[in-house]
C-alpha cells in the first residue's frame, strides 16, 4: 500500500468516525460543499492535471430567481506542481492540489465582503507543512493553524492544531495526531490534547489498523481514554473480488454480566453497477435487534460514465424524512461546471441552490502566472534530440532543484543541482530520461527566483 492509499484510508476512517456514510475508496471532494457531494475520481483522472479550480460561486433560489450569495476564490503560486494529496483537510483535487490560498467572500452582488482566507505553505519538495485559516466575520474574528511533520519517506508523521490567543498574540497548541507505519502501511494513529496545567500532551484516542492479504484495511479499532475507562469501538471492512469496498460494520465494546461483548451500531453497504461504478450506498443503524435504514445515496451516470446525479434519502425511525438531489453538469474539459441542489416536495423537485465552478488551464498557469514566469533559461540546442544545455545567470552560489514536466503538467524528471554566482550551464541528457518527442517545460527553483524554459524534443 503506497502513501496515497494510506492517507485515503485515513480520510475514509475520519468520515466514518463522524457518523457520515463512507464513500468509495477513491473520491474527488469539493470542500466548499461540506462534503454534501463527492464525485468518483475516475471522472477526473485524465483531465484534473491540466486544469485547476479558480472560483466557485454559490447561488440560492429565492422568490423565483437565483441570487448570488457567496464566492470562493482560489489563488496559486504559479510555479509549483504538487503531486500530493491534502491529507488532513480532505481538500483533494485528484492528485494535484496546487492549492495555495482560498478567499471566501460573502454578501453577494455589490456587497462583497472578504470573510475568510486560508493559506498553505510547502517545503522544498512540495509537501504541505502548514495550513492557516483566518476568519473575519462582522461578529467575530478567529485564526487557527495546522502544522504537519513528515518522515524521511515524505509520509505524514504528525499534525498539530493550534488556536490563536488574542491575549498573547501567538498560536497555542491544542491537539495533535501522530501516525505510525510498518512498511509504508499505517498501523496506528494517536490523538493527544494539550494540557496547560501539566504543560504536556495527554493521550485521549488511539486507533489501530489491521490489513488483509491484499493490503486493504480489514479492521480499525478505536480506544478513547477520556474518561479513564477506555471506550472501545471498531470498524470491520469487507471487499468484493475486484477489491471494491462492499461493507463496513461499526461495533462498540460493552461490558456484559460475564465479559465484554461487541454490539452492532451501524453498517454501510456499497453496491456497484455492471460497469463497476458505485451505484448505491446504504447506511443502516442497529435498533431493538434489527437493522433500520438511516440514509441511502443513489448514483446515476451519463452515457460516457460521468456521474450525472446523486439522490440522498434521509430516514428517521425507519421512515423517509427528506430527499435531496445533486445534479452535475460538465464543461468541454469534462470537469464539473455546475452542481444544482434540489429537494423533493409533493413529488416535484424544487431547486435550493447551485454551485458554479471556474477553472484555469493548468499548463498556462504553471508557467505564466508567477512574477518570475518568463522563459529565462537559455536552452541550446532547441529543438534537441540527444542533449540540451540549460544556461541561467544567478546572483549567488546555491543549491537548486531542476524539474522537467511534460505537456500535461506531469513531473517526469527531478534533480538537485548547483547554481553559481553568474552563468551556470546544466547539461540535460535526453536519452537517460527515456522521454518521447514533444514539448517539455523546464523549471529551476532557486531560493529567491524561479527560472523557466520550454524545450522541444525531436
């Protein structure tokens, strides 16, 4: 199991702990919808690396017309190509988040107000190491900070949550989660709370994972240590022959007259259509020795296999409480351009709100949006078929990083290099890179400047 699968498993478990229905193991999430709709990742596998989200506008249907209420604006550095998942906040755009700042505006129309700003900071390898969220609403202001520590394999080792103290004007640690691995598979998560009285971390939750022969999680056991007597629960996973998740059973350990006994709590069942796409999720609760339906999600796809709608049915005491539908339309790049949310009333769908998405071309943005994004690498010869010399003029001697991306924005070559005060020539041997003919983008990342160039291989 690689680190992406491991982190994805973490995400799945986090959702289940919050008593939310689990989704398919590979998902594409829009955080601004509060996870009300999560699209299967196969929809985006061939396109998400070329385009990235720039804005979302949310409209509410009121008095017979759409009224703009909120806007999310995403800003990017323009020089990064992060090929990692945002593993803590589930803001996961395929495998290329490239997410640097999010601005949330409220009010609508001519009365926009900046209500919230989020920033992400990366290390030299493009791994997120810090996430800061600043809220500025009329009634209150708030700041919070998450910091991440990775191990030598660039896998998440520890995440710490801090809250902002207006009195001391500093961030104060509040909680942290540490992660343990065996051969790149997550085996344990430990969550701690900061105790100011003791000036120390106190363990309050532990999660242990077991895997089957296929490297998939087959059981996760959760132990809470507050109060002192542990509160223990577990989830057990069952998969079909294709490795797709079919069932998750949630149980809690309770003391009986003679010994502890596992009692059923909830069960989530996944079914798939003839194309192996997720067709339905059924969440049931165990009550009075029988299973009762709590929620059902039904997925529909268009003729090309893209998700076209989700229907969410919510139940109370086994009776249907309400029904919501999320209808998805796509642009010419097969990316969602609108999600319309409606509710079923008197056998008729009534629109509630809609979310409109805008994107920018990933390739253009990567090389043209940064303040240094000019083609300032002298490449000789160009076009080339055997080797190419990359010539740059730097203002100091330092270590830098050489990156080569293909036309789809995929990183295909990475190397640490030395730059000198003045001209530096780096020879790129094309045969050693096993690349085919086509257009490639060269980046050299120095401490204070980014050099870029375009190479044609023939």
